[in-house]
C-alpha cells in the first residue's frame, strides 16, 4: 500500500519536488518554453524565478525605479548575471545582498551615481564575481582595490572611461586577481599617466589573453614586459597611446605568437605597424587612423592568415599604400574576406583591379563593405572571384546599391564561415552576422 501511495503522490507533475522541476526547467532550451513554464502553476513559477540567471535593467523603465529593482531582486533571488544602467545608486546596491552570494557577473554601465561606498557593498556581497564591467563609473583606486581583495576569482574586468583609476588601482587588481584573462582600460581623459600598472599585470597575470589599452601613457618598454610575460595574448587593442612606437608593436607581434586580433588606432608615434613576420594565427588587423605606406601594408600581409583588414582613414593621405595593396592580387592576401579602405582617398582604380584578382575569399561582409565605401561604384564583376558570396549577401547588396550593375556570369554561392572571436571584437561579429538573419 505504501508503494501505491508513493506512486499516487507523484502521479501529477505538479506534485514533483522542486529539485525534479529544476531539472525539467533546465532542459528547456527555447525562451518561449521557459516563459510558458511559469504560467502552469505557482510551484512552476517559483522554479522559473529561481532559475532566472540573467537580468537586464535599463533606465526609464519606470518612475518607481528603486521599488521595481527591489521587487525584481526579491523575485529572482538566484541571479548570476545582472546588468544595470543609470540611475542606479549606492542605496540600490544594498539590495544586491538578496542575491549577492550567487552573482558571477555584474555590469554597471555608466552608473555614475555609484561611489566607492557602493563598491564596498559589491565587495561585501559578491565574493564569487568572475566578470565585472564598470564602464563609465566613477570608481577610484580605493574602490577597485576593495573589489579586487574580496573578489579574487575575477577573470574579466572592464574599466573603460573610469577616469579616476591610476597605476595604484591597476596594481591592486593584478596582485589580487591573478586569474585575470580579460582587461580593458580605456581612459576618457587621454594620455593619463597609467603605464607602470601594466608591468604589475605582466608580473601577476600570466593567463591574460585579451587586453585593451586606450589613452594611457604606456611605453614601448612596458609593452615589451607585458608581451614577454603574457604570451597567451590572443587579442590586443592599443588606441591613443601617445608613447607607443613601432618598437612596441614589434614586441607584441614577435612575442605573442597566438595573437589573432590586433587593433592599433590613433597612436601618433606609430608610423609603420611593425608586423613583419607576424604569426599566421593573426586573423584580424584594424590599423585605422595610422600613417601607413606600401611597405607597412606588405608587412601587415606577411603573416598570411589575415581574414579582416581595416586600413581606414590613414593619417597622411599623401602617403600611398597602392603598391602594398597590389600584392593582394599576387596572392599575399589569399584568406582575406573583408578589406576596409574607408577614407583612403589615394586609392585609384588600377589598385582596386589588382586587389580583386587576389580576393578569392570575398564574402557577404566584404561585398557590403565594398558597397558602403565605394560611392562611385557602377559595375561589380563577380565571375570566378565571388565564390563565398551567398544569395542573402547578393540580396542585401542589391537593396543597398540598386543602381550598381552586377555581373554574375560564373557566380556560385556557399555559406560564409562563422567568425569565432572573443570580446572586444565579438560585437563586430554579432553586428555583421545580424544583417543576414
């Protein structure tokens, strides 16, 4: 009789214990299915609420922002990845104690009202944080140090436009968070005296794989130390770093042999990117707003693995890149899929013709870039060259440039490959792929 009673007890799905319902909910992959799950009964709604891991709270959602935030955090008490935008304040962060023990990721983009008092609360309530984005926050070295000492499992930190951070804050972060893999330090007030802090990063964070440095006074020597210590770097961005020269660029390209994405922008002392003999793993180079000539372009192509190349808005328009670009037609850019020459006014027709002979991997993204940048384009010949262009890409191009005639005599279309890059270039990948879905 007891076995029959036990069988009857679970004969209805609503009588299942919560841990079993949790397992069922976790198997639901579609968002609509997950949302419908909670409509079944109160027990299912409770399981759905506890299973909610992500929450994005933006401004202007309600005039009763604080009250709404209180209810949301009470309802979703097992959050792991909340994202907040202004006008969240220190008082609002007190409510993180409701779910702080489970938080693994936290984004406070442009939450300028949060002060060090609020960051002290984060340090107290969120010991398991692995990812934090403080883009545009008014955090100081003191607040960053407290977070670093309490959240030693941090692997990804975004300090973009955190203009109160100095070398001391970067040193505290690196010394306490030695598993750090992704670091973004782009200062809004250009040429701030941050450079020595990256030597500390080199000493304590050997697992670093992605770094973005902007508006900092890092030197070639400091960049050399970073490159030789963090050989696992796969993505590097250097923008508006006034003390970097060709030597610093060479240190990166020669020591980081797993590098696959490199962005150099507005570094005024870099007159040639110094990438001769770079690794064949290097797939993306963005050298916009640089002073490049033909020799520099040849060096950029020397690795042989490039798929995306941006040479837009060169600093010195009198310098010609034509001869270097012609080498693409000779096979030096055999894997090239996207070539961005926006703002390159010195590029003439004969150069474009030479380039086209070597662009065997031109795909949908490259075709759209061609349409966006070449405003006087009248005819495109794809016969024999456009083997990676799909029907979706063709349709998008025709909508974009109805007046351009397309010769498709030998056109065959197959799907273009998916790009697989991590932050900060992930946004580029998602933006490009979204055009075709």
